[in-house]
C-alpha cells in the first residue's frame, strides 16, 4: 500500500474510473443506508467490498479518506493514524488521505474499510478499469456509482444479505467539469 496526496488520488481515480470513456455520459447511482448496522454487518460489508475491489490479478484500488465522523466521540483519528504508521506512513491523513492498493493487498484494504465503516468516516473507492466506484459517507450511507446502466445492481448484489437498506437510486447525467 502506498499513501498519496488528495491530488494524486484524484488524478489516479479519474483516469482509472473514466478510462477511455469521455466524462459526458450518463451514469447510474444507488445509495443504501448502513445506519444502525452492528460491527458484524459492517465487517462483512468491508470484507466483501475489499475482495471485490481487488478481485483480478492485475487490479489496483484507490481509497481516499474524504471526511471524518460528524461525532467527535466516534472519530478515533489516533487509531487510524496508528494503523497507517504501522504500515509505513510518515505523513498524516490530512497530508496524504489517499491509499493505493495493489493485488494481494485485499486484507489491508479490508482493514481500512472496516475503520471507515466502524467510525462513520467517509471515503471514495475506485478500482482500476472497473467502471464503478463506491462512496461511503459519514452520514452512514454507501453509494455505488457505475458507468454502465444496470451494473450498480450487480455491485450491490455482492452485499445483498448484509442488512443494507435502499435509500435512492437513479440515473444522472454527468457533464464535463461537473463531478
């Protein structure tokens, strides 16, 4: 795992999510609630996401921490910082919020996603050339954004028995310059 700045993470995510597609196509999104799920359910969600985001031999994944918990009591910043330090990070989350994972690092990805889910943090996960991303929000929601109509259902099917509740879904139009 490598630690990268927000700009480096955004650049990598943009080039890997969009790939050869032009950023002016329609995309599909579905948002589900993880509010009130116990740690067992959140653990299973983190595990399934991690192993699907890094499911191919040559696949990579970028996770960018985007927000901390809205409740100071559940923030647990020192835990996340110590986790990163144990893996070789020399900079703070504020300086390098991006986490680049390569094949074979699904266990590390799982651990980071579990921290995000347990403590109601926010992050964006993009897997190389997958055409989909996952956004986890500090408001305890998870959003799947896909480039292909109907494929968000396939992504969410991986999580089908984990206690998620559908909040909203639909297609949106993304126009150049509006992400």
